């Protein structure tokens, strides 16, 4: 299965940008193990786009990034930058900036020397180097640190230096390999904002790898969700969250209540002994005829009423028991036993629902248009 | 006694590790004080190792024409002999030349081998590593005989090239070990970072890899130099009337001529080697203070 994205799927209209279109066509990387690390991946990253490669560890997202960077050789397929095939080009000739999780700053060079490194390799005149280094250090808000060695800086500052070094030479695109993975939570939020700001100001194509779905949702124009070396789904964060096509997508992004359906036919789906209405518009195109499917609904879309309460007409409901209530700070979540009790679900509680007690039998219900039938 | 311990870096590991806690920095980190009896043991072990070498220095200032201890009188006579006799000077020059070239060759080969083997795992890499290290465990006499027999065939006996080749072989393991340990702290991601910034592999080696493993390279080179400089067994086999090294000349002076000039030449060697080891230590501390 390969997913090719078309221009139509591109995000909201952006101002024209000086960026690079990165095109992966049937890209495969096989280390000779049981499953290829990257398996027939096709993806087009638009100029100036912030594309995130998201997925669990071992899903092939980092290998894909390394293939774009030229650190690994392709087993099959092609990679092109603005239409030029770079599949055989060594990494030092691809002109792509790269950010690493552990910063990868040269420890024997000062901040200024680190940032000047790509400019010196390009044999720029000294005066230009000095000017550009000062400019980019200003952009990442590290003015005055030029004489420091990396070991004298904090993790966040080191990653800013690495960012400055990776963009100072005007690369065709910036590749980011879990650059915030080694930082603590608050610093991560700050640097996320920073990266978004720099993406806006520089306007070049960013390819960001992460396993953190929250980070992916915050930063990206589009997300390519990886699973087992393949792309599971590509789309805007909203599209992936609201219209997952597969159970994997639904489970990876956010929390989901999952009901594995035994049968989907003519506007109905069957779960345990219940037959529910199914709106054909909520059925993922990936649900094949006779294929396994599941109904998913987000916890914030599930409402609860006491066992003898009334459910609005047209809503889907299922009997449930509240097993526990979790305090999440801004809200509370009920942990539910659903149906015959084999399925576990969650519902976000509003003010009145919070009065429901643990052990209480309830009806969990949701509007048909809030549910989604996905390939399982 | 303590100053003697500090002045050389050739004591065994136990002396070195025991000495370290005396540095105030270590103390502040809360390392237990060393009991008095352990200090005495350490001092005795240290003395055992360096006393023979220290005997030779007072003897080198003797006025006697034979070996005597304690030395009689005081003069620079033996040093004058050493630095005026052509046979001593020539062999010193030979030794320095051989050691420099052998160290250079061993450093290039050993560094290349360490870099190449660094990323390899598995049986073949282990085998190659063992092969390169074999000269460190093989008895010198075995290598000497083997070298002698093969060099006879290749007409390398008694030539500068022969000495350099043979001594480079015994120098390679030292470079391999020190560069390998320097590479242990080297982050391979830096190679990728450098490539992504536009540097071809050879530029990356010059600007990133080499500066970061320079301490290992310098350490290995000095060890290779010292090993060659005081090597005597192979040198005995390879000597010719035209070409011989200082250790061989020293051996001759004792067994053939009974010439006390050896005391002066030994002192020169001891001082030269000590200075080199101090340089090594200096290189080490300078790096750390960065």
C-alpha cells in the first residue's frame, strides 16, 4: 500500500514560499531483516511545508529521514529535490540542514566556530562569515555566546546553536530528527514555539521526525503517520485526529474508544449483540468490503446519563458501568466497562456528569456523526 | 619519595590510582582518605620500580673508569665521552631517526586500523584486531628471529628501512589501543552532522575526527616512539657495522668494551623518556581543563 499525496490535500493556502519540494517515490530500505525498515513509501513534501514523520519506534520514520539526508542508501525507489533526482548524491552534496536529538555540536569548537563550519566549507569570505554568524545567532537568540564551548551551554542553548548551524547556509530544507527528545517538558514547549517561529521566518521546507503525537499536532502543517515501515495516513493534524482511516491512526493520535464491529452492512454496524446506525459519511474509504472494521469515538464525544436517563433520538448508546474516575486537572475522565463488560472505554466528564459515582450503571451515548468507522 | 612518584608516569596502575586522591579536587568529592599502611605499600612498590633507574644517574657523574657504586668524585667526563665520540653520537642519531620514522608509520597504520575497526563488530573484526595486537604478547626474541630470517632474504638487515619496518610493527598495538579508547568517547553522529553541513569525508576527518582523537593519536605515537627507542632484541639481530642503534651500542659497551660511558647514555635515555611521558601528561591535563 502506498499513499501518494496530491496537491489537493495540501493545507490551507499559504503565502508563496521559497522552499524545496521533496518527493519520495516508492522508497524502500531493506536491511535484510524479516521486514523492510521502509517499505515502498511515496510522499511529496510541498515547498515551505512543515511535514512531520510520526510513528512509534521502529516504524521507519527515522530511516526515511536518513534516506532523505543521504546517510543511508536506498534499496529501491527515488528521492528528488525540486525535481532533481538526488538518490545517488552523497549527503555532503545534498545541501540539507539537519538537527539531531543529541545536538551533535563539535565539542572542540566554540559556538561561533560551530555555526561558521558550513560557511567555511563553502569557502565564503571571512567578513561574510562573521556577518552571517552574528545574524543567525541573533535569530536563535544566542547573541553574546559566540565564544562559549558547547559543554558550557544548557541543552536548550545547545540545540539553538545546532539550529543556527543547520540554517545558516540556507539549506534547501531542514531535517529534524527528534530534536526536542532530550529536553524537559517546559523547555520543549519553548523550543516548539521557537521552531515554528523560525519556520515562518525562514520559510523553507521542514521535515520533522518525532514519536510524540502532541508535538506533531502542535507543529505540523501535515503529518505522515508511519507504521511498520509504511505510511498509514497523511494529512493535516485535524484530518488525522478527526477522520482517522485506520484503527492504528485512531489509537496513535489521542485517546479512542474502540468497538470492533463484527459486521458492517447497509447503514448498520454490529457490536456484541447491538446493532448501531452507521452514517456512510463516517466510514473510512479504507474499510474494504468484508474487511475487519471498528467503530471509534473520542472520549470528549462520549456523554453519560444515569441508567434510567434519556438519550437523544438518533444517538448511539451502550450500557456501561463507571469503574473509576480519573482527575486530569482541567477535567475528569470516567473509565468505563462497556456492554457485556469486556470492553474498556473512557468518557470526558462535564460538570453534571461529574456527580455520577463509581460503580454506577450508566448509558454512554454519542452522536452518529461523531463516530468513525475505520479499518481494523 | 613522593616527588619521585610524581615525576614519572611509568609506575604501574596501582601507584597511579593511589596517588590521585591526594589531589584536592578528589578530596572535595568525598573520596575516603587512604590508610597509612596503604601509602607505605604504594611507596615501596613505586621505589621498587624506579630505584634501578635512579642508580644510574649518580653513576653518570663519576670520575671512575669502571663501574662503581657509590660513585667516586664528580665530573662530566662520561657525558663528554658520550657527546664527543662518534660511535655514541651516531648510534643516538640512528635511534632517534628510527624511532621517529617507526612511530610515524605505526601512528598512521594504527590510527587507520582503529578508525576502520571502530564501526565493525563480529568475528572478522575481532580477528583483525587480535592480529594487529599479536606483537605485544609475542616474545621479542620470536619476532626478532622471524624478522631477521625474512629481512635476510629481502636484504633489509642493517638498513634504516629494516629497523623502521620492524619497529613500526611493535609500535602499532600501542597506537591501536590508545586511538581505539579515544574513539570510545567519539560521537559518530558528528560525522553525519559534518556531512550534512557540506563537508566531504576527508575534510570531516581533518576538522572533526582528528582534533577529537588527537590525544589518543599523540599518546600512541609517543608510546610507539619510546618502544622503538629502547628496543634492543630486534635491534641486536638487525645491527650491522654500518648501522646500529643506541641500545645496541650500550650493550656492546658493557659486554665488549666495559665502558662506563653507558651510565651517561642511560641517563640521557632515562631523561628523554621521562620528558616524553611528562609531555603526555601535559597533553592530558590541557585537554581536560578545556
